[in-house]
């Protein structure tokens, strides 16, 4: 078991103590939740970061636009024939 010492403003310390936040089980839950949250945010950052192999969105959109224009032109040719 590890003992920690923290310095808090008196009013905050009184409020936290009154809410039972200094109980060992409560403090453990607070730290565990914070660690899980930070790990989750780090994971989300890794998952959502673009890959070096992935083309930029502008390039993808340009390909989609070009395909759509080809389809429109083909329909115009077919309708005009």
C-alpha cells in the first residue's frame, strides 16, 4: 500500500472529505477511472489518426467527383442518342 500526500485549498479539502472522497476505496476508484479514461483517449487518438498509407480526403473526394462526372456524361450521351 502506498501513502500519498496532496495539498488542496482548505475549502476543497473540506468539501471532498464531507463527500467521502478521501476514503481509500473512493480514491482508488477515482484513480482507476482516470487511468481508464486516459488510456481510452490515447487509443481513440491512435485509431482516428490517419495512416501514412491512407490517401488524403481531398484526393478521395476528387476521385468520387470524377467518377460521378463520368457517369453523368455517359447518361447524357445515352439520352442524346
